C-alpha cells in the first residue's frame, strides 16, 4: 500500500515538472526566463504538494483526537494549520524569483 502511494506521488511530481518545462519553454525561449518560470512553478507546486500530504495525516489524527475529547480541538487545529506555512512560503518564494 505504501509503495502504491509513493508511486502516485512520484508520478504527480514528474507530471508537474514536465508540464512546467513544457509551458515555460515557449514563452521563455525569446526572453531567457524559462528557468525562472520553472522555479516559480516548482516552488508553488511542491509547497502545496507537501502541505497536502502533511495535512492528510494530521487531519485524520486530529479528528480522532477531537472525537475522543472535545477539549483537544484547539491543539488539533493548531497542528493542522502548521503545515499550511509550506504553501505560504512557496508562494512567497515564487514572488522572489526573477
């Protein structure tokens, strides 16, 4: 089961990288900014991919903890929102890439 999950994840990452290269090659050929477009796409895409993978595991555990005791809601919410900083950092770094 874990091998299948890893295979799907690697396939999605490969598709994102190849699509980024394909779309960046047309526009960047004349201006020379193709690598910047690839970097921006990877910064946002991989940041969101990491956020989704982290929140899927944390979300399941958080729902279980809150179902056991409602007082765990605040702690579960904080732990669920911590990986969201990966998406925010990915977006911020994409603006910094020239």
